[in-house]
C-alpha cells in the first residue's frame, strides 16, 4: 500500500477491543518453549511479522511447530542440548528482540549461526549485547567492529562462563540474552540494571522451572534445564492498547473497553502518564494469567493537560512515547520528555521522526532535544501527508493523531504488520 488516509473521527470511538497478544511475551514464549524439552501450548500468540521471524528461526533450529490458527500453536521443544545448526542464514527481519535473544540463546552452542535482518535492523547497534556475551566466552563477528549485522556466532569450543554484568543502560533485550546464555553457562550469571526493565523473561523462566534469584536491581541464574509447561496464555500487549488509550482519551464521545491487557508493572508507565494528564482510565477484572497481571481497561474521553517525565520512567514506556506525543499535542499546556535518548536507536531515530512528522500536523509544536522532546499543546491538528519512516509505532501514533485531528495521509503504512496487522481495520470498526 502506497499510502493510508485516516479521516477525522467525529462521533467518538466506542465498543470493545480484544488487544493482540503481547509481542515481547510471544517472542520469549516460543524461544523458551524451543529450548525446553517437550510440548508447550501457547494461546493468544501474536501472529505478526516480528514474531513470525522468531517462529521461523526456532523451526530452523530444530523445534517442532504445530500452528492451529487464531493465535494458538504448540511448540515441541528439543532442549538446548539438542538444537541443530541451521542450514542457512537466520533472517531476523525487523526484529531486534529475536536477534538479541537468540544471540544469547545460541552463543553457547557448538555450531555456527549467522544472522541477517532488514535495512532498519542492519543499522541498529548490537555491541551492547555482543560485548557482555564476549565476556562470557562467546565468539561473535560482525560488521563495524562486531556491532552490526550480518553477525555470526562461531561454534563454542567450551562452556561459557557466568559473569556479573552491570548494564550501562537498562535493556530487557540485553538482560534476556544474558540470562538465556547464563542458563547454559558454568557458574552464576548476574545482571545488574540501573533501572528495572520489563521482566517477562524472568517470569517465563519461573514457568519453565528455572531457579532465579531476584533482588532489587539485579537477577541471577545458573546452569539449568527448562521444563516445558503444558500451556502459556499470552496477555494482550499494553503497547498495542496504548493507541486506543490515547485515541479514546482524545476524541470526544469515546468510551472503549480494552480486553485482557497485560499490566505488568514494568510496562505500565503509559497508564501513569495518561492518568497524570487527566485521562479517565479504570482497571477492571484484574487477575493473573501466565504469571502476568492482566486486566480489562476502560477509557473514556477527558480533557488532557501537559506533563513532564524523564529517565526514571522511560524503561516502563519506551515503546509508547510516539503515541504519548500524540496525546501531548492536543493537551493543554506543555509536555517535556527527557532521558529518552534510547529512541534514537530504534527502528528509526524516533525523536527526529516525531519532531519532523508531527510538526507537519502542528507546525512549530515540537522541539527536538538530544534526549527528548518539548511539545506545545495545540487546540487542533491540521491535515497533512506524513511518513511512517517504515516504523510501525510511528505509523500507528500518526494514525491516532489524524483520527483526533483533521485527518492524515500516511506513507508506508503497512509497517504496522510488524506488531499489529489489524490496526487500521480495528480503527474503522470502532467509529460510531
């Protein structure tokens, strides 16, 4: 599709939305199920481009996959001792999660693995995961001083050794890679975080029977086998729910019920910020599913006001910042975001992309800083043609801004398939 036109929503968004499965948990559940021995049924798995890359990768490493459709699949794990060398290069596509987690999972293996990815992933820095894996004894080569794709894991000649690694930047992907290497290494592996990142890997390792020591700011594992659970239920992705949270808050007359949303406290920064902005949000039917807290979320339209937040909150809402900016554009007053330099090394430089694209809808409203943005709230957003920069989160955030403003035309809209293939259809279905 060359471009997607989003019209202004004039009468509110109403109804229920079943939120797609959590992307982070979908990746991790398939990887861990493949590293375990025996079958694991996974329910509400996210059938999107990123997760399909991981699924294909695990198949080529020897895991059996039976896909029943509609987000239900069974992974027949072979155990990490019985993985096989892939016959050709593993293509991570756009998925940084697949790449970084499998670098950790495969670094201890006695065979060679080469990874490639799309143009966007090929620009993203991988040194932050390669450097600690190398400390553990992994042999890894790649472009630009072993930091960029394509990347090759050379066969491990002996067991990796556990390390204590103090992360300079909080990163759930790097932490997860080290934990997956650590359960195959000699001795203990401890990861120390400056700020707590999402803990889905730790929660899943619990389900797979891996002993974990967790204290404030650090997590420790040692060599262990994974025991396949019968079933994993993947909650809805709060990052996908975020678009409807913001849209319903902004568009007068809206009243949405978002079903089965994961509310893991390492991911709920979006709720904290939206409530601080004045959003009308209520959590209903809270419960635990798949070792994750889950709830239905009701959100109704309400006047919003600008807020300020920084580094301490960023790990809990890093993926939601593009749509939070859409909320800030139509909020009263100024919103200041700091400590978000990590956004410069995502699928695109998201700080630059947001400043340039949102300023087409509201000229002069965004000021780009080295690690954040200053957003000046507007009373209205004009129609404009914009570009997604082939970044799924930018595309969906711009669509929300267009629906709340005077519309928008988005070039390269199909990138939403990376995480939310039915996004545009859901938006149209929710119009009154």
